[in-house]
């Protein structure tokens, strides 16, 4: 499989992680008083930005 295709597959990770609602659809455990649902969403916002940067760097390398 070409390297660019592997980089493109990295962008599927956030899509799959956020569609798997049963994994994170709960209030407990809480992190610093924030329900797990919101922590999970914020974490994936940051990870998606990081993965997009990685794919962009790999695509133009």
C-alpha cells in the first residue's frame, strides 16, 4: 500500500472513534469534574488536529 494511502487512513481514526458512541456515552468517570463525554470530545478535537498535521506533512514530503 502506498505511503500516502496510509497517511489518508489515519484520518479515519477520529471518524471511527467519534461514531462509536457506546464507548464514551456516559457521565462517569469524571475528569476534574467534567463528564467523560466532554473530555472524550475535547481530546479527539486535539488529536484530529494533530493527525491532520501529520497527514499534511506526510503528503507533502
